[in-house]
C-alpha cells in the first residue's frame, strides 16, 4: 500500500532525518523537502545542519524552516533528548528516517573496542530506540519508517565484522516490524544501498582492483531518490542498482568458504568509512 500523506492532528508533523549532515542523509533530507515534507534534521555537526536547513528553506520560503537538532545519537540519553526537542518545537514525527551510522574497517580484534561498541550504539541501539520511541506518533499519522541498512546486511563481513552485523540487524528488524505493522497504515522500508559516492570515498578513490565496486557505485542523490520512492510505494526492502541487487541476493546462496575470503579481501582495500553519522 502507498504511504498515506494525511497529516496528524498536531500542528506540525515532521519527517525526522538522522545523520543529515552529509552523504545519503543530506540527500534524503533534500529529497523529502522537494516533495513538500516538513523536516527535523539531526546529526552531530550543527554547522552542517544549519547550512542544509538554510539551503532547504531558501528553496521553499513559504514553508517552515527545518528544525535543526545537533545531537550525538550514540549517547545513551540521546533518544530522550531528541524527543524533548521535538516536543518543545510543537511537532510530532510523521516519518522517521533512521540513517545515522558509521563503519570501521579492519580486523575486529585490532580495532578500538570503545569505537566498535559505539558503532553498535549508533547503528543498532539508536535505530531501535527511535523507532519504538516515535512509533505511536507515526502510527497516529499513518506515516512511515525508513531504516538505512546496506547490502552488507546480506552476508557476514570479515574486515568490517561489527558494521556488517549491525546492518544485518537493521534489515531483520525492519522486515519484522513491517510485518507486525501490516494493515496499520504505516510503511516500513529497509533501504540497502551498495557502494555510494560520498566525500570520503571521493578522497579515498577506487583502485583498478575494485572494478566491481566502481561499477556498482551510485550517487548519494540516486540512493536517496530510490529510498524515498520505495517508502512511498510501500516496498519492504529496497536495493538500488541492478548490480547491487544481484550481489545482495546472491550472497546468501554463495558458500561461505568462497564468500568470506572475497569479502575480507575487499575490506582490506578500504579505510574507515563514516556513512552518515
């Protein structure tokens, strides 16, 4: 079923986008704004959020400017703080876009333990906390929930073990929630992009041994457009790009004795990648 655009009774119903300071998150914010959604933007970098909010407001001066909420969602009390900010603005959440997250490349035993557990806090705990915290408002508005996972969700990821596992959680959680909310008027979509061109990847570059990655890479704007369309048309899982779909759906069918060494070699070519935190 298509996502209802009926507004809740609250005078200001917003689309809440986390990790909105850059990359896919910023493009999702732009795409929702271009389709008439009132926005609340969340990320750690308040300066970048303010710049994005001004850009969006300049394009639609007749609409309210986006709410800007600088916040580190990996902090244990961040959900409560965010809920207070939304309430204080006289708003309620119609659509939640759980996009904030990051990855760390390298063997799990060799990476900083605190950074890896913080990744779980952001990529997993915050996704669940915000989904459950704002779900009553989303249900009341017949709104939607867009969780940004990854094609990494479809297989284990030696070399980025915690990141891959966190995205597998997001995909599983989203699909189960979509089934539980069937018939409620709420759409739940897991967006699973593959390689996406961001500032980090442009600086890092792609070498010739990563031909498949280069072929599969998409712009953040195209990924955002695919995510928006999938949410609005009621898709449960969206994998933008033909090569990405083939790779993601083929991974579970590939023997792990073959798959895991391939994934490990690929990850050794990458450094830290901040998705959209």
